């Protein structure tokens, strides 16, 4: 890999974000293409093609990394379906792009890509292992050990947002009850707030504004969610024993409202020997496309 530049593609519900990076994480170019309308497998692939063609003409590219919502099959490189893009089904991303561009294509879950990007280029890089939680609309996660992403069978591992924290608890977007995501995520906070008040807040920021205004209902929801997060993290730390626990994503902007409490709840719940060594922190909010590009540079 002489030139060592990679294209990273971050597939989202609204747009396809593409970037060119080197193995130090330096950004050369970013392209943001809105998802085509109507969105079909064909129009979606055509949009990705045109972004890659543009970047490939400008830079020598060694490989393509793609992160997308799942469920997916990382070995076959198929986006099986996505809740935010319901018109897509069984998109053969890897096969299509490898055939068209004759480059290696790596394809993983977006939360896993974000975790690998953070572990490779972020505030806590060069540690032996990092458990990374992405706090946003939902809760995603990834585990990186010795610079290598843990994938699970066919790449759907570390779905930490869907670990049960309340048996028979609140309904989660995944169809099951009591997941962490139903208590500590944008969706979770808004749904729990609506349940209690019949007021539909529009985003995480408006929820945290209620907390700052000392709305007791919002405070109680955040506090319960924080305990739910701490208990889930406790389980994960006992399972994986990471060197560092890192939180990233939009909700970390409100870290001042819950971070100290969360850290203290985690530290008092895990084995003392683990607590003495564990680093807990907030990562940078690196571009999703950088996380995807880091797949190309892994190991
Ligand atoms: Zn769930």
C-alpha cells in the first residue's frame, strides 16, 4: 500500500458522507451527497459511485471503507436493510464497488466504524483496548483491542444499546422491551418524557434544556437513564475488561449534566481491581467517514 490514502464512506439516513484520509487521519477532501430521491438500490449505488469517481480522479486510493446502519453482512458486504432507509434492501455494496473500482472494500456497522476511528485517531488512541459507546439517536458501541475491531459473527457485534436494563421495561425501537437505548438516548429520553407529560420534545437539546430548567420530570428521566447506562457499562466492563471506556456522540455535549454522576456510578459498581485501572473519558467527535476509512488502515 504505497500511497496509503483511503476513501471512507459514512452512509446515513439523509446523506452519504465521503472523505479521503491518510493513515494518520489527515483529511484531504470531504464530499457530502444527499441521498437520491426516489431512493432505490440502483439510485443509491449510483450516488456512491459518482462520489468515488470524483475522489478517485483526484487521489491515489488504496481502498474503500464503508460504515452503514445495519443489519448487515460484513463478509458478503451486503446492507440487508435500514430503519432510516426502508426502500433499500439487500444492497450488495462490496461486490458492486470491488467490481467497479478494482479496490479492496471493507464494510462494517457504523457504530463499529466510529469506534475504530476513535480508537485509532481519537483522544485515547494507542491504548491496548477501548470500549466506545456512541450516544445519539440510539446507543451504539464498539470494542477495539490491539488496534483491531471486534466484529462478532458477520459483523453485528457489540449492540450495547440493546442490552436489557429493565426486565419487561419500556418498548425499544428494536421491538423488545427494557433496552438501554429506551432509557439513555435521544429516542429514549424523548419517549420517556412524552409518556410522563404528553409533550413531544423535538430533539436531545430540547430535553437537556428541560433538565437545565430543573424540570423534575426531565431530571428524573436523566437520572434513571444514567443508572441504566452505568449498570449496562458495568456488565460490559466485566465482560470485556477494556483499558478505556470512551463516550462519543451528540449526547456527550451535555456531559456536564450527567458525566460526573455516570462516572461515579460506574466506578462504584465495578470490581475494585478494574476500577483502579480503568480510564473513562469523552472522545472527540470524529467524522464518520474517517471511522470508515480507518477500516482500510486496520493493522
Ligand atoms: Zn432494543
